[in-house]
C-alpha cells in the first residue's frame, strides 16, 4: 500500500519488512542456514518490500534510526550475534559484506533525480521539481479555517 503521507508510508513499509524478516528468521534459522543464503533471501524478499517507493521519501533522523534498527535486527541474527554481544552496525555490515539500507535508499533517490532530469520539460515530475511559486504571502497569522480548529 502506497500512501501520500510519508510517515504512514514508512510505518507500513517497516511493518511489512519486519513481518517478512520475522518469517525468514523462523523458517530459515541462522544456525542451520548459510549466511550467504540468508543474505540472498533478504535481498530478494525483504529489501524490495521496504524500498519500493522510497525514492520520494524525505528521510528524517528518526526514520533513519528506525530503518537501520530494523535492518540490523535481521543482519545481527544472520551474523550470529544477539544484542548482548555489543557489535556495531558497521562491524556487522563489513563482516557480511553488505551495503546498508540507507546507502541503497540514497542511491535510489539519486537515480530518481537523474531520471527526472532526463525527462522532457513538459513532464509533470520535472515541472514539480523545478516549480517556484510566484507572488507574496500576506503578513501575520494565517486565516482560521474550519480544519484548523
């Protein structure tokens, strides 16, 4: 489900991502499955669920922490660690030789911006990217509306 409210979209994606990684943890136990196999399953099944539509997200620090925590919850188990082992995220990603989700997300965003820049000038995404409103705002507090009360 895609939502136009960014926070709701990230919440839904993280919820579904955690469901899938939980199923992967239950079916393909880290002790009985090769790390390479678990990483391939992760890249095939879990990552696309989280990253679909992420090109347009504005990532805040809180969202970045939540995404990283969700990723490390799975990757820590894949590497054979639990939370009491005190391994840092960078140690785990270097050991498993994976790129963090946030780096992939930023790469997706860069690719999307390059794609928009290559579009013809009359396409809507390009118009929205370069839109600049004209005119001036009124001074003072905005007028009260029924929705504001």
